[in-house]
C-alpha cells in the first residue's frame, strides 16, 4: 500500500513537472505576443473571451493566464469588465487540457512516443538559438507529462483488486443531489491541494478509467475542480489592490454560478453528454472522452449564458468587494509566494511602476519651477509634499528592482532577460532623475529662505532651461510604454546636446557676473547648482532612452 502511494505521488510529480516545463517553454516562445494580445484584444467582451481562450490554450495553464489577468488589472492595464471576458476565455482554454489527456493519454497511447519525443528535444536544449532551446524544453516537458500520465495509469490499482475502496465510495453515492454536492466538494479540495486543475483532471480521469468512480461521480468532481481552480487567482490578489481582488472574485463568482445551474440540471446534463458522445461511459475506454466533453460543454454553456451579463457581473463583484479607498498611485504589491511564478507573462505590474516613476520625475521638476518662481507663504509645506514624491520613487525603485530580479530567477527567455535588464537600468536612471528633481526643489527653497537675489535675465534663463528639460522628460515618458525607434534616438541626442550647450553658456555668463559683482557670489553658486542638476537630468534622460532602445 505504501509503495503504491509513493508510486502515485511520483507519477503525479512527473506529470506536474512536465506540465510546468511545457507551460514555461510555451511562455518563453510567445511571452511578448501573449502580453500584447492581453492588452490589445480586449475591445469588447467577445474579443476578451477569444483572447483568454487563445492564451490559455497556448500556455496550457489557466493558472498562468488568470494570474496574468489579475496582475494586469492590478496594474491598471485592464478594467474589471475587460478582465471578466478574459477569465471566461481562460475557462474555455483549459478544456483543451482535458481533451489532450483523454485522447493522447487514453484513446491513443502517446506514452510510447514520450521517450522518442524527449530524445528529439534533448539536442535542442544545447542550441544557442533561444527559439530552438525553448522548443527543446517544450518537447521535454511534453514527453514528461505523458510519461507521468502513463506511470499514473499503471500506479493506480484496478478497482477489482481493491473492492473495499468501491464499498467506501458507494457509501456516498445514490443520495441524489447530496452525492453530487459531496463529490463536487471533493473536486474543490483536490484542486486546492494539487494547485492545478490539469493535475486534478488527470487524477479524476485516471480514477474513472480504473473504475474507482463512475461517470456521474466523475462529472461532479469536475464541477468542483472548476471552483477549486479559482483559488490561484484569489491568492494572486491577496496583496493586490481592490480592482485585482474584484477580478479574482469575478473568476470565483462566474464559476460558482455555472456550477449551481449545472447541479440543478445535473442528471439531464450528464445524460445529454452520454447521448452526444459515442460509446458507453461504463466502459473504461470511453469514460475519458465523456468527461472531456462534459467539461467542455459545461464551460461553453456557462460562458454563453453569462457573456451577455458581464456589466451586471461586474456590479455584483463591486458590491461583494468593497473599495478600500486605496490611492490610485499607491505602489503595487507584487505577487505572493503562494502563486505560481509566471515571469514571462507578469511584467505588467513592473511596467506600471516604471511609468509611474516617469510621472514623478515630471511632477518634481514642475514642483521646482513653481517653487522657484512663485514662493508660497509656507514653502516648507510644499517642499514636504515633494519630498514624499521622492520617497515614493525610492520605494517603487526598490520594490520594482526586486520584482524584476525575481522574474529572472525563474526560467525566462533570452529576449525577456534582455527586456528585464533594460527595465532595471530604466528604473535606476529614473530614480536618479527623481533625486536630481528633489535637489532642485531644495535649492529653490533655499533661495527663498536665504533670500538669494538673481538678475531678471538669470530668472528667465532658468525658466527656459526648465522648459527644455521638461520637454526631454515628456519625450521619454511617452516612450516608456510605446518603445523607442531609431528616429527617436536622433531627437534624444539633439535634446541632450542642446541641454549641454545651454548649461555651458549659462555657466559662463554666471561666472562673468560673479567677476563683475562679488556681492552675488552665493546667489550665483546656487544658480550654477541648479544648472548642473538640470544638465544631470538631461544625461539621465538620454540614458533612459538608450535603455529603452536596447530593450526592444
């Protein structure tokens, strides 16, 4: 008995590891394209449904796609309504896993081809081309998945040799709706334990094929697995903002509604599947296909029934998850340790923080110009506000850097690694710009506190210099999300040269004024400090654009 238990656990481990390797390889092969799909293909609920289905089918993991949806909502890249369409699509996409397991694992034994498939993938692992290497990982994962499934089929003993198990399960059958609820609850617990609806589905199909559970019982377990799989998205949203929690709750509510109507017509629904799918579900060879058909038709019907009520579903979720009045610019708290790492897909939160840091750099410079030209009655209060902005940039820089490093600690493609490296440099440069911006604020406050008087010409020059630097800031801020073209770099070099030349000419004029009037030395030194910090911002701005260009 102990040996059988460990054999089953080992088989499940191989299956889960194969699924993980295959999913990660698919993410690396198409990560950027999937991120683009999730952002752009959400113009309406039907486009979102199609996108969610396609993404989940490609990565073969509803956990990865739903966690990505939650992170996109958390980062403000998707609205709650848009996310619901994607979540519906994720439920449809995960049905392909059932068909793959049912057909390739039971109808057609692909396990005999598992080792040759892995043999084809092995030499590709040593290729220098990332696409070939990732393809090799996919083949290895594919082979391990079905090898683990084959071992699981062999490890689970036939019910004929374990009649006591059948007697135990029979005790929970024959109670009508209560039996359905009991086995539905079992499916929920099973999926929460294994943290994968695919693994839970493989276990359920194997139990049914070995005669441990009959066809209706297996269908009830499948319904429970649809609820259990929502735990991943809810774990992902634990430390997220209100919008993220609502998106995760929408996933749960959507599946709960579906399970409720399916239980209400359970007997009729299972008989309809039996009529629709050829073969007798009492035979081990036919039950996996019946289960896959039940899983698919349930999710298709649920999406078809609720796709027209997305706005109402969003309102219901908003009532269930109250707004905690978190500020829109609060720092994103990144993923917890309870959810699977999907570094290829979940860069949206970091990108949102980078864009926010770009906004802070502008706010600090405009705060300086206002303070420099129009000192309020209490400048220290304004300085304190701007200091909080600078502290926010420090917090975002530290947390975003840690998150990006966490992403690269997993298995990511070379392209994603280069992208993350570029983002790390952008974060560092933006944080330096924020430091320069606050130093300018402190200089403006000192000017008014110490009553340093500058000639009108110098004041006009500071105003002009600030507008030139602000133009450069706006230029890179617009490209934090869109990317940098070759022509953009030519403009960037021109702006940086303008700033350097302007600073040199203004510095010469300041030195001349100091030689002509010794009384204004302290004011002129403050003026030169302002020029130097503005020129530093120009240098860092160019570095930001160079990093963005290399990230492409």
